[in-house]
């Protein structure tokens, strides 16, 4: 009954399926598919030094870790490791082995501060603390029943606003990159990030297999994107919004709410039945918007930090 830790093998379908399966069991409110796992392995930014790991016991894949450097942060030396074990395969040593392998990788790359998301339960918190991590900010996962819930009705648009699909920008997504970069800069976080690499954004966001330009909604003012709600789907019935935001010059007008409502209505019309999103626990405006839509908190994660000497 020996547990080993190894790298995810690029192009290996079994590894991608196992990684996605464990992640979905541990985080059923986050979209993962074998195709998205495989894409992340082969398309991660080279400066991220991304290294996904698997824990395997007697041929069964039971644990995962996403490991890398926060390459787009203005503060160097920051690494991340997000470790999840299948809920019915815990207490076998897989988590500790994954943490050790991840920390060795990040230490060798010169990381001085490590960040890890941990599901908010006494056992998970105790595990993180035992490995030298202290609790930082928290974030919520939220779920909305698209099949049976009642969405707010579509509202009349202000005369200077129109709604477009993300796919309308297929020929030139640069305006959406600019808007995404501006809103991300203001996102509450203990890890500062800067979107400056358009080509990396194209690979990691626009061309990602989970991203749905067709269900992404954009509120446009005077011909320029002013707010948006970016959508992902798993190719089945699950839908998620990974970013909803408004350009600084247009905040306070409810444009993000208009965009997200449009996306949700079109997602339901397309046959999607479950909607997921996430919010930093301190992002009160977005939490209020999601409650207005009918989202309910289904889980909480706590970011943990370890400073290396």
C-alpha cells in the first residue's frame, strides 16, 4: 500500500483523467476536465515553472498538486502549491508527500514565500499549520441552480450601453485583455499580479478549452468594453464565471450586473444547469451582486502562507 508522488505526464490521457477526477471530487464547485488538465500542462507560461503532481497508490491516482511560481507578480520569489486528495483517500500520507515534493521544487527555484489554498475545515487547517503555514485571507465558492432557480429578469439597458458576446471579439480580443488586466489589478488578494503579457493571456485565458467566448458577456459604452463577465463550461451542464468586473471609469452604474445577468440567461437557455463562481471574502460588492442573482455559498477556502528562511 505504498504511496508515491510523480509528475503528470504530458499527453498521458490516464494522468489527465485521474487529475481531473480527484480535483472534481475534492472541489466539485470548480470546473476541471481531462482536456483542461492536459492543456494546462502543455501551455503554462514558461516562467511559471508549472509542475502538476500526482499521488499514486498501487496504481490508483488519489492526490494532486498544482505547483508553480507566481511569474506575473511584481514581487519576485513567490510560489504556490494547491494540494488536494480524494476525500475517501485521505490519511494515507499522500498530502504530506505532495507538499514535500512541491516545496522541494519551489525552494530549488528560489521561492521565499509559498501560498496554498486550503478548504476551510478543522482537519485541513490543522494539516496546513502542521506543515508551517499560517492562515491568511479567505474566499467563498458559490453555487446557483440554473435549472430550477429564478434569475432576475433582464433589465432595460441605458441608452449608451449595449451588450455583446465575447465571441464578437474573436478577430481581435485585445480590448477584452485590456479590460481584464485593469479589473484584475483591483481584485482583492494577498498576491499582487499584473497582466502585461497579451500573448500569455491569449493562451491561458482566451484559448483555454474551458473558456466560452459565446457565453461571455460584455457591456459596451461608446464602442469600448466597459464591463464583462467571463464564462467557462465543462462541455456538459456546468458553467462558471471566472471574472466579472468593470473598468474604473464606469463603476457604480451596475454594468457588471447587466453583463453577468445576460451571461446567466444565455447559459440557462443553452441547457446549462449549474452555475459556480468564487469571491474573495472581502469583496463585498461582488458578494452582494451574486446574492442578488441567487447564488449561495457552498464552501470556503483559506489562503495559507509559509515564509521560507
